[in-house]
C-alpha cells in the first residue's frame, strides 16, 4: 500500500489538477478558494503554470474521455481504497508531461486579494479563455459585500477597438458592464441591477467594440473570451 501523501505533496497535486482543469464541483470550488486565501498554495499554482506553460499550444486540445481516469483507477486497484495511489500517479504524470497531449490547459490568472475571514460570504469567480489560439486570458472576481468587480486582462493586443465586458444571464441577452483596458487589473463598478445578474451559470464575455458610445446596448462582434461564473 502506498504511504499517504504528505501535506506538501497533497497540495502540489491539488495545484496541478487545478491548473490542468481536472477538478470540478466542490473540489474545484475548494481549490479556487484556497488559491485566493493561501499565498503558499497560490505560489504552487503559479509554479505549475510556469512548468506547463511551454507545453501550451504544442498540441491540439483534446478532451479525454470520462472513462480514462476510471480505467487508470481500475488498473491500480479499488478506487475506494487506492485513491492516494491514483492521485500520486496523476501528479507524477503531470510532472513528466505525459498528460499534456491529452488535456486542454487553462492557465489561471490570480488577482491579489487580502485573505478573507473564515466566515467569508460566497464570491463569484470566472476565468474567461480566448476563443482563438492567441486569444486573451481574463479573470474576474466579485465579492457580494462590495459593489465592484475586479478584472484582470492578459494577452490582448491593443488595437482600434476597445474591450467591453458583458454579463449574459442564463437564457437572457447580454448586458454591458462597461469598458476594460487592454492589459492589467481593473475595478469595474456595478449597479444593483448588474449585480443581480451575477448568478451561477451566467456567462461573462469580452468583445471588441468602438470606444465611442460605450457602454453599448448590445455587442457588435463575437466574444474574444468567455467563461461561466462559479459561486464559491
């Protein structure tokens, strides 16, 4: 039987799985909260991003079948008793780059924020990925206790048009949240009406629009980046 992972190994594996998008549901929410509140874990996430960044773009994105990890677990043993072994295998495979060809990598951008108290209210987070290979990477964080959203933009080349941020509620039409800079961290003030649209499953998107007349009533082009909102 494999020895249990040390706390450092466990956290490193969790950081790697977060960067590669292997976590979902409760596990992903817990990891994103930890990234915001624990500087040491955030450093490990950035470390995995740096290690895996050279591999980004070298292969076409391929989503592995749901049965892949089940098959790995079956070869290792009973998943109920050998979860540690499976996670150790995942971490080792990630470190060696063996999974790079079979996974679409999402590079997270962390917005520096103060450590929240243990009883912090839920917050809304979205990572927006460019729709093209060279598209921008955008992160957004909204604390319901505040009246603003913190947005960080990277990888967008300045041009004649300006980025505009949109919230698209499930089954609804896009609503402009205002213009953004091409690069860096921005604070976007939100009205009461806009804040009510920031719900689980809503989409945040960025389009390129004429600076004149912003905020616009509707987008005039397809998004250059988009992502779903998660409530943590």
